[in-house]
C-alpha cells in the first residue's frame, strides 16, 4: 500500500508539473545533425537502413524463439524479451531522428520530450537489468548444471523478467520526477537528436545542480548494480570453466557466453563513456555519436550477434524460411 501510494503521488506530481510547463508554452528544438546540411539525406538513408534491420532482426528473433519449441529455454526466454526491449528502444528514438533529418521544423513539445526521455529510460534501465539476469542464467547453467532446471524454472524466469520491467519503469519515474523539479521557459534548442538528460538540463532556466547530481547518482547505482552482478557471475563462470578437464567442454562453455559478453560490452561501453565525457561545447559531437551508438546501433547489433554466433537460432531460422517457402509453393 505504501509503495502504491508513493507511486500515485509521483505520478500526480509529474502530471501537475507537465501541465504547468505546457501552460507556460514550453517547447524544444532538437538540433540533431542540422549543422551538417550536406549529410542530412545520407544520414537519413543510413539510419533508415539501421532501423529496418533493427525491426526485422528483433521481431524475427522473437518470432523464431516463439515458434520453435527447441528454443523454449530460459536463455532464449530472456533473449526474446531483450529483443522486445531493443525494438521498443529503437522505435522510441529513431522515427523522430529520421523525421528531423528531412524536415526544417525540428520542434518537439515539452510533453513529447519528457515522454521520449521517460520511455528511453525505461528501455535502457530494463535492458541493463535484463543483461544482468542473463549473466545470472549463464552462471547457473555453467556452474550448477544439475540444478539448472530447478533454479531457472519458468516461474523464476518470469519473475526476473517482470522485475527488470518494474525496475526500469520505477526508476524512470524517479528520473523524470527529479528532472521536472527544474524550471523551463520559452523555446529552447537541445543540442542533440533526442531528449537526453544532460541536453535537457543544459536548457533549463533554473539551477540544475541538485537534479543533475541526483539523477547521476541514481544512474551510477543502477549501472554499478548491474555490472557487479555481471562481473561476479563471469568470475565464477571463468573459474568453473578453467577447471574443466576437457578442452572441448571449455570451448563450448565459453562459446555459449561469448554472445552475451559481446552484447554487454557494446551496451555498457557507450554509457560508461558518456559518464566520463563532460558536456562542454566541444564534447557535444562525442555525446551525439555515443548516444547514436547505444540508442540506434546497439538494438540492431544484438539480434545479429545472437543469430550469427548461435547454431540453434540459425537452424531455427532456416527451418522457418524453408517451411514458409514450401507453403508459398504449395
């Protein structure tokens, strides 16, 4: 009851704050890559291609996992939800990016900007926790294989996935609440292609230090929590694998973790980089490039990483394509 009351209070505060800012006529202009006019069309084609691959790859991964009974295991259950989060993540960011590369009016309402920020936070935090849950799944599979079906039961897997979504939604409300303690006025230019926290804070009409410090602290806590779980899991995995007498067994164990480790590296790398880059005028291009990587490119890479390095997924995809072609021929 206390949690529900706190949640309701937070929502009520957010709603009031958004209403107040809309009444004041607040809006933003997403600068994006407008300082490179000759690159607008080439960038549009590049990002459109990336988004198309992202949609087809992630929805295809979900479809393959759902339709193939052989892939109804905890690892692929997590992977299907990771693909769902990646699809949503890219769909929150990329369509507006594509629009702004073609039109001169790059404005976005205050409510629209805050909504994009909130939904992007939900996806980013959920993926962070989901990758940690997948690390724990690999830990149990490698270190306790005899107990794997018991420890990673369907109920436990569902609870871990639900907890990832809940954690993402809850902390996103917290981030938005602190962001909305700032005052915004008139029409401001956001030096980015999305409503990212540091860019929004930079155009506030009040002192952002308290809000900025609060969000950075909470973000670092979430990042550290996820990385500690991942690091601890893989330390135990490494120790267990190195004790295996068979070289083939060690190779198989490492190969099952390689895709997940690659996904962790390409997701957490840009985020950690952004924490280390000061948001000065000269660093905004680096911020944009890093933001492009983890919001647009990473959701495309994840299904490619897991499909190209995974025999089961490739075999399931071939069967699905073959069955569809036979149905069309008949």
